[in-house]
C-alpha cells in the first residue's frame, strides 16, 4: 500500500533541493520516462542507471560531483519504476527493450553517444547497451552488475550463485510477490535494503522516499516484471569472449565483494568480456556500493570518464 502522509516525500528532482537538477519527461518512441537532468548542456553526456528496487534517487551521492566536473548528467527512472511509464505486459520488460530505451534517451539529448554508469539491473542494461550498440557507449562503468552472458555461465556452473539467486526465481510467480513485498508499507523491501548493507547506509528519510516510489501505481509490478521477463526471455546464450558478447568500450567494473546476492567470480567473468576492462574490488563492501562508498565510487567513476 502507498503512504498516506499529508506531505509525502518527493520522488522527483525536488528531493535534492541543493543540487542543480530538474525533472523532465521524455516521450521516447516506445515509453515515457521521467528523467532528472542537469549540468553543462555542452559537456560530455553521462547516463546513470539504477537497479532494483531503487529509482533515479539511488545516484544522489554521485550527482553533484559529476555536475560540478562539467558533465551533462541524465538519470532516468527506468521503465516500470517510480514516475516513468509502467507497461503491463511482461514482454515489455525484455532486455532488448530496456536497452533500446537508453539508446532513445541518448538520442533525445541530441547526442550520438554517452558514457553509461549502471548499478545492479542498471549495470546489466549498460552491459547490453555496450554489446548491442557499441557506437552508443563511450565509456562503461558497471557496479556490482555482471554481464548477462557471464551471469548465465556462472549460474550454470556455480551452485552457490543458484542459492543466492533464490529471490529471482521466487519473483517469477504472478501477484504473490507483490502481496508479500507491499505488506506493512513495503517493510520487506526496506528490510532487504537494510539487511544487506551496513547499519546506517540507508537513512529513515531516504527509505521514506523509496517507499513513496514503490507505492506509485503499478510500480511494484513493473519492478518485478524485470525479473519475470528475464526468466521468460533470457539473453541469447553465447560463449563468453565471442564477437557477440565482447565489449569494446573502455570498461571499469567496480565490485563490492561483500555482495550477498552475487558471487565474486562474476566480476572476473565480466571483465573477461571486455576488450579494455579493469576491475576495482571494494573489500568488505556490500552490494550497495553507491551508498556505502559514495566518495570512493565517485572518484573512480570520474577517473574513468572523459574530461
């Protein structure tokens, strides 16, 4: 259920009143996305992609530094999330469509290419973007997000990863996950965030914004449909290192090796997909690197991007 506060926490750009960003709507060919944008209109374009169960606000710690450095920054709510359109058909959340959204978003900025930074599912979209549309990605940063083909390979060979992915299998069920996750004003989702990160990583006020985003009409089903589509329409299987999977763009893989959902082998397998790949491991850091190590991640992203 959604919160009923008389003054509910904002989930648009006004959530960051001290940062020079604004909310806009992008009517793309296949979907309408809410995006938060800011920075030098002529600066290098950087697109930040969030994962589950977040929304654009997951990049709040990195935004201001990138704007101050002279970049044009675009941070969408990806389809199904928060204020963006939420198609009802599971097939609308196939990776090919999620990837095309970002191509269209970059085009809507009047650009041919951008540097793309993704965490979790946002990183998977970024990987697919660099693989399917190599001319669109200048630089790639994937944060605790495996290349889709590398993930398939490890999932088939590593029982530990199968066990850690239990929730993704559970999300394949219709309607039951929605009923469970929305209980107690989304307390299971809140526990998931707090329980897999060090104490204090997510403040009470930040979690209030997350609950507000999760409570948008259709958002919870849209978010879960990413998992359902990945189960029904998996990426085409290919051998890691073939031309069909190789990533040409200079790539930085950042990996918190305390991730409760993803085994560390995925980081190495993903770097092996890259023609120009580097791995930075954050020892003892959880899956939630952008929140747990915001300054360190921002510095590493800045050093990898042009400008």
